[in-house]
């Protein structure tokens, strides 16, 4: 048994509903990046996608550095609006070149 404590913001770490509630909350970010009108992302088959998410991890896919910067700017704008930020210590940028 643990002591009672009050949550004033966010969801409980490890709570059963936490992943679902976070998904609902962050859906606006995915919708902003995934809009068909932006056409920023990489083609996988016939689908152009620029974002993948798992829990609180975000992967941005872009065909160029400029496109990646555009996706990053979109995410920064939306996350700032949602009063969230990217932890720069956990940021990784990988480049792959295909011929």
C-alpha cells in the first residue's frame, strides 16, 4: 500500500488508462504532421508518412534535411501550443542515403 497523493496535472505513470489518454491528447500533433496537404515525409509503398509514435516516443521521417526541419518546426509549434517540449538530451538524428 502506498500513501495517497493528489495528481494536479498529467496522468499517472504506469496507469492502465495513461497510454490511451496520452494518445488522445497527442493526436493533434500526429494529425498536423500527417495531413495529406503537407506531403512532407517518406513514401512507404503508396503511402507518404512523416511520423511514427510509440508511447511518448516520436519518429519523424523526411527525404531531406529541409523537409526534416519543416516537420521539426511543425512539431515544435504544436508542442509549444500544448505546453510540451522535446527533451534535447534524448534527441537523436539519423541520416540514411539510398541510391
